[in-house]
C-alpha cells in the first residue's frame, strides 16, 4: 500500500468519526468544533487529490468565516437542551426511516459506480485544482446548481438573523415608525413656576418662626 493511500484511509476515518460526533455530541459548541475538524480532514483529502485551491477555500471560507459565525450564533442563543431532547424519541422513527432511505440510495449509486468498469478517465486529476477549469465547469455545466446553493445559503442567513431578532423583556426597543410620528409638543413640556432659592426659603422659615 502506498503512503498516499494509507493517508487517505486515515483522513477518511477521521472524517467519519468527526461527522459522527457532530450529530451525536450533546453540547452544540462541541458539535461545531467537531465540524471544524471534519472540514480540516476534508481539506486534507482535497490536498491528496492535488486540488490545492479547493482545500484552501474550504479552510479559509468554511473554517475561518462560516464556522466562526456558527460558534457566535450558538453561544449567543439561549438553547434549552432539555427541551430539544424532549421530543427526540417521538420523531426518531421518521428520522430513522429517512436516514435508511438516503443510505440505500447512496449505496445503490456507489455500488453501480464500482461495478462499472471504465478505463477512460474523463477528468484529468492534474487540473482539478486549476481555478480556470473549475470556473468553466461550475458556470457552464453546473450553473443551476450553483444558483440553487446560493439561494439556500441566503435563506440560511435570513433564518439566522430572524432567530436572533427576538424581542426580550429586559431590553429596550424603539419603534422607528412611532419615533418619526412624534411631534415637538409631545417631547417637550414647558411648565411655568415661581423662582425659588435657598436664601428665600430660609428667610420665609425665620419669618414664620418669629
């Protein structure tokens, strides 16, 4: 066995272990950290395939930006873990059925691909990391998939912002529409009263005493 093949199996095992810990860890912060490990091991597999650009993008974009935002959101939201685990077993049969169907579909596709003997290499492995070829393939053959992925990411961003914009009782909230409608007479009230001083108060007290 070659060294690169052995290294691929090590990275693949670490990736499977990290992905399993992402969905089984009890603490959301630990799940996010295991996801960072999964991204790093996936980047290592891309490096073995000589796709340096994809590996760098995976580390810089997902680990350096997306995962940092995920960690901030997880730590800012007040997540009640006991409430989340309360309905786990009630939804488990449906989730298990969907998971089994997905595994069977992926197994059928992979099994058919392994059984088919194809000696022709349609993709040159030396050009996987080339940004020019990657851009041509992405925007010519996978343009619709690229736009759908962008729409899904936009939806995820809007959902994250909507989750954080919760009205709390202990925080002050100002409605801009109501603030614009306020007039000057509603903000300032002029009260007319007599002038008073400490000397006048003392003199009045002494006068009453006499």
